[in-house]
C-alpha cells in the first residue's frame, strides 16, 4: 500500500534481431500509470536502470551484464538499502550467491556492506547467455530495506528487458519493508 508506480512498455526493438517471446503480459500489483518513453538515438546513461536510447538494452556500455531477460533497479540515495528480489518461473529466488537453475544471475548488492557500489546504487539480474529462455511468470519485487538516514520516500527505477522489448517503472517507497511488485508473464 502507498506504493506509487508508473509503468511503460517502451516497445523499443534493438537493431540486432533478438529471439524472444512474442507476447509478454505485464501485471503491476499496484495502480499503474504510463511513464515517459525512451528516446531513439539518445545517449545511454549508466546505472539508471533505463533504456535511455530505446535500443532494448538497459545500461549497455556500462559494464553491466545483459541477457534475453534482464531486470534492473537504480536509486539515488547513497545510503538507502533497496533490494531487487526476482523469483523465476521455477519459484527460485535469485541471489548474488549463485545463479538459479534456470540460469538467472544477480550482480551488485547495493549499497553493499562496505560501500561496494560507491554511491551508484544499481542491482541487476540477467539470464546467462548459455541458458535457454524459461517461459512462465517472473515475479519482480522492489523492496526497501533501510532508509539509511534519508527522510524518504526513496524513488526507485525498475527497468526490464524481455527479448527485444524494454519496460520502465518507478516506485516511491516510504518505509522499510515496503515493496512494489510487477509480474512478467511470458
Ligand atoms: Ca539502451
Ligand atoms: Ca541507462
């Protein structure tokens, strides 16, 4: 409750043909409204979890891994702790400790125990390139763990890549343990 969420299917196709699901159903579990679309040919900004240049890839060229399925979050408050919790169609929660059996990998746990992210708070989950795309429901939860001294709310951008399409949503999380959830069905 109290999660403000904006969602947009940006529908941008990358220049190279990518195999992917023909149809994706996106189910926000909170009120949704359209967010701005990406701009073709724009400069791709790093660590904002957005497909700024509308090529279907999130934060490419920034040392961030991608795959046929990718979910990323980013937020500005350096000491706030937000978690990206993705559960794959097998019901397995993706952790930074090891890939799921379906091949989803999580990199970056921000802000990290020893300021590992250097103030650039971004978490990223992607499908390992060697694994086939697993169809089914991906549950993507964005959860505020700690405000870290910020008065809040913490504005968190969620970017998603499903095959050739990218999606963007924004959450405003006010108190610890609050989370916003979107389901992607493919
Ligand atoms: Ca891009
Ligand atoms: Ca970006």
